[in-house]
C-alpha cells in the first residue's frame, strides 16, 4: 500500500456512487447491522467535504461550508454495490466553544471505538500542515486498534511536486505502520482519486465465501 503513488493521476477517474442515508448525533442512532463502513475524518479546515464530493462525483454529497466545523453529526451514505461511507464531524475548529468540541469529539471517539462494522478510516490532512496533534492522536489510535487507515495529504495542488514529495516522505516516516498508508491528494484537481476509490472498494467488498 505504501507504493500507491505509482499509478497515473491523469486518467478519467471512477466515482463512488452514494445515496444519503441519515444523519446521527451518535452511534446509538446509527443503523444496527453488519454492513461494512469506512469513516472519513479530518480537521475542519483540511478540505474533508471537498474530498468526499470529489470521490463521489457529487458536489452536494458533503456540503462545503465557508465556515469550517459546521458538520456536527455522523452523516451516513449508502454506497452502490455495498457498504457505507460515514462523514465524521470535523475536529480542531478553533472558534467552536469547548462544549461543542467535547460533544463532537465524544461522538467520534465512541463511534471509532465501538462501531464493530468499521472496516477502514480515511484521514484528510492539509499537506501544508500535516500531523497536527489531533491528527497524530487519531493515527496513534488506529495503529493500536489495527484499523486499516489511508491518510490523504489534501491540497497537494498548493505545493510544487518536489515539496509535496518531501512532505509525503516525511509523513510516511512519522506514521510508519503496516495499517497506515499515505498518499498525496487534490480534491481540486482529482490527484490520485482512482487510488482512493480502489482502496475504498477493496474494503467494502464482501470477502469471498
């Protein structure tokens, strides 16, 4: 998984077709079943909504707000062909009051720790500010829990190729784990969309009997 960078980023990418299922304030309001889910997490200013919209080819999948931190619920989407995507509340929004931050973080923590059908996690980071404390805490947890995790260094279009590669290699060395893969990404330009879609489909596909 560490060598995902090698595929072409210029061919017309596929899309993950989704349909909105529901919004839930916490795990208790999520569906009770064994349908596999992949969660998408990230700081509120990392471009998580834009990433989801790019992956699904639908600009309205996740509303892109001018004010980061507006998503306060677990938003669940049914994936055509099987499985679900779960848009987790963004974390680290500095202007949110402490009670709101604690509520968001509690719902995310509970979902990650107790959702038995969670099969993977996508963590979106701004490539210009990777591995901030809350990002690192989340990745430390995924390492311990052995949850397959894909880190997207989003907004790679903001850096030149050489600078982006330096951040990529540094982030990979700081997150060395068999469960964690790291790639550069651009929701704006579609950089490495295909690789992410392949990663998602591989984990949502039912295991052969």
